[in-house]
């Protein structure tokens, strides 16, 4: 495995503001290495992906003719067939400021692993490392450097006209962001951002049941998140879930903030090897 450095140097407790936006933002749910569906979904939304060689470690360029910006809700990797290519695209798009990402629990584990910390090789991580291996140690280092700039929450100022009375900004987070956690950079807030509210219970497919925090969300600002795979995207109490379990064989979802609408791309297959129950 390509380990980069024994020193764990990542400072996770940061919150970022997206540089001024027009509201023309697309937010895409958990990708988990599903490069084919991601590319199709981005093309559906009008993005242009630069031609690339799948054996190269170079970043993959992404642009949009109307200047739209993309945000990933995190969990770029694990379980799927091409986590290495998804990383290349996220890194290339970040470089041109076409796309941004927030930290997911899978991203967090990958970066701890690359930094030389002991982690459990479960839930698809071994597969991601296998896919990254041929791209070499420099690529692993570049991935670590990329994640160094990925915050646990993103705050997007809303444009003048929007559908959420009294809201000033939209938050993007992997799992959860109650109002009192928004903009907070302490350890607990970081954990809520990337793990949400896990319970002791398991669902029929053996996955941890997470508390449905949207039910008691009372903030004025809308929150877009992933983490909990649903059959269909959901908007409830200004909480919008865009994880529709592509890697489990369902679909990948992209939310267009300015149009308040969802675009979807059906999964080509269940890439996870698991029969996961979707919420
Ligand atoms: Mn996920």
C-alpha cells in the first residue's frame, strides 16, 4: 500500500465558505467510486469532462459552459469500481474551482489510512487502495494533499431570490448539521458532520440505523446532505438528502439549488456486493 507519511497532520475542524456564488450550484450525492454514473450525471447537468487516460494519475479536468459549480457531499470512494478515477476528477475539478467537496466518513477513513494511521479495512476501503495502487505513491500523496483542503461543512450564501423564507445560506455537509452545529469547528460538530446520529440498532441488511435528524430540524437555513441512502431524494424541514445509494444499485442524484430540482442517473449495477436496505 502507498503510505505517505507516518505523521498524521490533517486538521479536520474547519468550515469553509464557498467563494461568491450566483446560486447556480449543483450538489451531488455519495459517489463511492461510481465513475460511470457520475460522468453521465454530470453530462446530463451540462458539465464537460476533459478526455483522460484511465491509467494516468493526472487530475481530470471539469468545466461548465455557464460557470455552474459542483459540490460533492463526500464519500467519493469505497465499494465502487473506480474510486481512483473519481478522486482524479474531484481533484482536477477542485484545481479549476469547478467543484468542491465536504468530508464524508469514508473520505476521513481513507485519509487517516494514507497518513499511516491504523484503520479497519472494511466497507470497501481495501478495494479503493487496490485501485489506487497502480497510480503510485505520488498519487496517494496528492490525494492526501487534496483532502487537506476539504472542510467538514460548506456554507453557500444564497442569491437574492430563493424559496426558503428567512434563510441566508445553504449548508452542505456529509451527514448532519443541526442549527447549533452550523459553522462550529469543535470535535463533536465535526463528528456530527461526518457520521450524523448513529444508533445501536442494525437494519435488516446489517447496516447501522441512523437517527432521522431532519425530523426535528428547526434551522432557517437549508441543509443538503448524503450519508443515508434513500430510494428517492428527500426534502423535509429544509433538509435535503441527495444520497440515493448508487453504489447499492439504485441511482445517483444531483440537486440544482437554483432550480430546486433533482437530476438522476440510474445505477449500472449494484457495485457494492451487498444487499443494502434503502430508507
Ligand atoms: Mn456513503
